[in-house]
C-alpha cells in the first residue's frame, strides 16, 4: 500500500513541477487561477494510485486501504512540490514572492516569513484536497463490480 502511494505521489509531484515550469516558461505563472489545474493533476495521480493498488490486490480493495493509498500519494506529491516551490522561490525567482503577496491569497504574513507561508499554504491546500479526492475516488473504487474508464 505504502509503496504504491509513494510511487504515484512521486509521479504526481513530477507532473506538478513540470506543469509549474511550463506555466513559468509560457509566462502564465502569475495567474493564480491556473492553480486549479494542480488539483486535476493530483486527482489523476490519486485515481491512478488507487486503481493500481486495487489491481495489485486482485480487485478486492478495503475502503480504508484505498483511502490510505490516495492520501499517501497526495501527501507525498504535496510535500515534494512544496519543497520544490520553496527552493524555487528562495533561490531562483524571488519575484514570485511579490506576485503571491500582491494577490493577498497567502495573507499579510507573506512579507514577514514568505518561505514558511508558501510551504504551509501549499501543504494545507494539497493535503486537504488530496484527502477529499481520495474519499471521492473510493466511492467508485470500493464497488466490487466496478469496471469502466478507471
């Protein structure tokens, strides 16, 4: 269970980092609304992790085991992406701090402790959304007769 969650969490983190770098390359990194697609990337990673785990155990997946796989995948992806963003902002592009501060999305503490605020907001956002996505996905994967697109 843990191996599957970690594996897909790493794949998801790579996809999140690639998406961020693509947005930066195209000049869209300042558009906060495009972060919505991060949620879609995480959702795909979680669904693939649960699907793979269900296949590896012969199609009979315990509800909490599946929820655990999805949660491990989302936490792994979120931690890796948050660490990447922290390093990126601190070393390569300090101008992102101004972009995030101007949006007031990250709060007024952004100017005092920008690294901590960015890391914590990404962690809270990623873990909560990942758990919810895992919960929703397990409503589908818990069924014995589940077949179809997943």
